[in-house]
């Protein structure tokens, strides 16, 4: 039993999506509970991947491969999870890079790390218009809205989004976090965001605190 | 543009090149290709030798960079097509490229020449604070930098506000700010007696509309000046960037190719960064029509490039390009520490030393990871440029540079993640006179003496 858990963890770390699918099926055949596979093997493995990436013991392509393996594992597990458990997630996160800004590597890293530890993430991409953020908050009712910017001339869209949410009485329904190269804690406070992450690891911890 | 008649043939490839979904480009094309090429050419990073002296390694990195550019191409995020350049086109562009250009105007014009490894010719010194700054300090900072004796060219700090209003990219506020930016620059250059100095401008423009609005021989960016055209990380572009290629080619100003490959990101480790630097240089030449490259590889977590995992690719890529091309390329520095700390001077010195000995020209220096407003001053750039002139003048070898780099790294490397933020410009410069405070100058002088004791033979 422990062997298969260890093997699942190992193959997640190695980013072997095909092997993960096989191992998940094997684990089910051996009688492991689907939730146990998720909670004792897949998610802890992705936590470890996230930690290694934070310390740059592994690099972004390695983490992305691990994330693909994780997705393959959870998709294989999905039919075996009960209806109530099929989408067990810690919370819904909406992410995007603000209007006028086409830089998204930081936002993408945050997305993968959040998904890896069990959050459901909807990524709106880059150059997201102010009102698209607002419409999506209204439509999807996320726990967290995360906005990223690389330029001082684009991060000014963050308070615009917040104001539009306030004007529509939506601000109190969602926690807002911000990040990106020029963004600092005082900026986050000034514009009325609920939190700021210096890097992807901090962003994940921040989301965990806010979603509790 | 080094091959002007190919401008439209290459632009058209945004419409006709191979189609690829954006999500797939980096994970399925760029990253696996880079990993395969690094392995094929047996490129291996050695942290014990931040400045290797291995010509064969340099030549392999050159071949690897060429192969990467040719195989991967440049992805246009607006059309979801890949712009590819053939082997013959790369060869042609390298042949046609000049190894020297006159930049700037009148008495302030400077001949900027290709450098070789351990070259005794000093590097072209482009001073650039890179950071954003308060509107009320912008003019003073321009003056302060333009007073620097070793300055061959200047790129001013970036405005965040203009006439008290926040600048929003792509909006009228940005165009207004770009006008203010270039007026400040041109007036400051005139006031210090360098009216024709080579300017790289305007950094305030994120959007192409801001850049294009200030092309003007009389009051704006001149044809003797330069624009930077960036690439999205990694090997991606967009029409807003390619618009600048066409504008600059037709306006007639110099183009610099701006790239910042990320250590720990899609490039992977130091080996991938080195190969990517070479590949980006070919991209700049063939697609952006750049006469020079400004590369600022940086660390994913630290956002700096003065630690050994970044110095190594800077050294190796410089050697690769020096041995195999006649290109012009600048090494852009980002320190961890902020102004008026001893650490920032050591970091600046180390970045300049490694870059200069390995054939780069200098673009110095963004302090405090270039993240904090007003937190850069000319003095840390000055020490970098003085080191550049010194090590070129004394003909420092790669082996000697490696020894000194290791000594410098032993002073600051462990503090990279916890580096002091230092002070803001107005805390260590007199804003009215645009001169450093005595305390700031004394610290610079002290570190310069220490560097001298390490074997750097300053020329004055």
C-alpha cells in the first residue's frame, strides 16, 4: 500500500503523466480509496514540487510537467470519486493580468502552484479588460480575485477593477490579491486589496489564509 | 535593420508561419527544444567557475543558440503563428551586420564597436537607472546621470505620473508622459553641455503609441538616438512590439533588442539562459532589425543578475558571441542591494567586471532589483563603468576575472536574498545640484579603494 503511494509521489515529481495514470488505476484496483490517493499521494507530491520550485531546486518546465502529471492523475481519479467529491477543491480563484499588460509568467506560476495544492483556478489570461474581471466575479462568484501587472503604467488598472466592483456591490463578496514586479505591499493597501504576494509561494500562503 | 529588404517578408510570417496554440508554445516547443539542445551540445554549468575560459564551450553555446532560434522561432501572440527564420537568412544577416556604428550627434557622437574577449578597448558605457521615479525627481535624476564622466549614452528613469496624474498604458496620459520624459532628457542633456548625447528613449512608453508619438528630430527622439524593442518571456512577441520594428525602421533611429531570459523560468538553469542569450541576439538581428542587444538575464526569485548562476551565462554567452559574430551587445545589470549600501557597489563592480572581460558593453545599473521607485543613483553605475574601463585597460584575462569575481561573490552572495534596500535618490543626492552627498561619495570612494586592492587598476 505504502509502496504505491510512494511511487505515485515519485512519478508526480518526475512529471510522468502516463505512469501516473497507470499507477492511479493500479492503486484503485488494489483497493485504495480515491480520496486517499488524492490526499496522501497526489496533493502532497505537488506540495513538494511547489516547495522545490520555490527554492529553485527545480525549474519552471519541471514544475509544469509535474502539474500535467497531477492533472492526469486527478482526471483518472475523477470517475471513482463520488458526485459530492468529484470536484473537491479548497476554493475558487480567478486570476488575470490586467489590461494593457501582456506579461503573464508570474501569474501562470501562481496558477500552477494553486492548482497543485488543490484550488480550482480560472485563468482569464493577460490583457484582461477591467470590466471582464467584474463580469467574471459576478458570474463565477470566486473566493479570490488575483490580479497581476508587470508595469507601473498597467498596475493602475487594479484600483479601477476594485472601484468597479465596489460600485456594483461586489467587492465585499470576493477577496482581492495583487502581485507583479512593480507591486508592493503599500500599493496593495492603498488600493484596498486584501493581500499581496511577493512571489508565487507567498501568494499560495496568502490564498490559504484568506480562504480559511 | 541589417537586412532591410527582408522587413516585410519577415513581418508577413506573423500571418503565414506555422500555427501553434499559445498554451503549447512554451511547454511543447520552446522548453523541450532548449533542453534537447543543451544536452546535445553538452553544455554544463560549473558554479565554481563563474567566468570559465573554455573556448570550445563558448563555441558550443553559439551553435546551440543558433539552433534554438532556428528551430523555435518567435511566436506572435496576436496571430498565434510562429515567425521562423532560415539558416541562410541568419547567415546573411550576420554577414550584413556592421561591427560598429556612430551613435549620438555632433561632438557627442560616439563610435560604438564590437568587442572581443579580454578586449583592451573600453566598453560603451550606457548609464541607465531603469527604475521608476517620482515626477518631481525625474529631471534631477536625468541631470545627475548626464553629469557622469564616462557616460557614452543614457536611458532615463521611467515616469509613473505626469502633471500629477497616474500614467495608464495606451492612454492619452501615457503619450503626455512620454513627451515630458523626452523634454526632460533633451533639456538636461543641453544643460550639462551634451546636447547630442546618444539617448535610448523613452522608457515611459509601454505602448507603441507612446513611442511613436515622440519621434521628432527637433524636440523628441532623434534618428541618432535609439529605441528598445522587447520580447515577451520567452520568444514571444505581439503586434504592439512589431509595430515598433516597422516604425523604427521607417523613422530611421537605431534599434536595440531588449531581452530578459529568466533563470529558473522557461529557460531552466544557467545553461539554458546562456543558450537563450545567443538565440535572442539572432532574433534581435533578424526580426527586430536591431543594431545592438540589451540583455538582462535575471533570477526568477531575486530579480537580479549578480549571483554566480547569472554571471556564468553572461560570461559564456559573451564569449560565444565574441568568437562567432561581430554583433554589439550590452549587459544590463540588476543588483540585489539598493543605493548607498556597500553591497550595491560590490555587486555593480562584479557585474561590470565579468561582463567587460567577456566582451560585453555595459548598461548599468538597476539597483534594489529595479522594483522600488527612486531607488537607484548614478554612483553605483559610476563604479561599474570605472571597473569596466579599468579591467579593459589592464587587459584582464578571464582567469583573473574569475578570481576577483569569486572574491567579490564571497562578500555579498550569501546576502542576496536579504539584501538591504538602501536609500532613495533624494536621500543620497542633492536634488537641486544633482550631486551625491558627501556620505554617499565617501562610501563609493571607500569601496573603490578596496576594489583597487583586489587588483582592479583604476585609470584615475
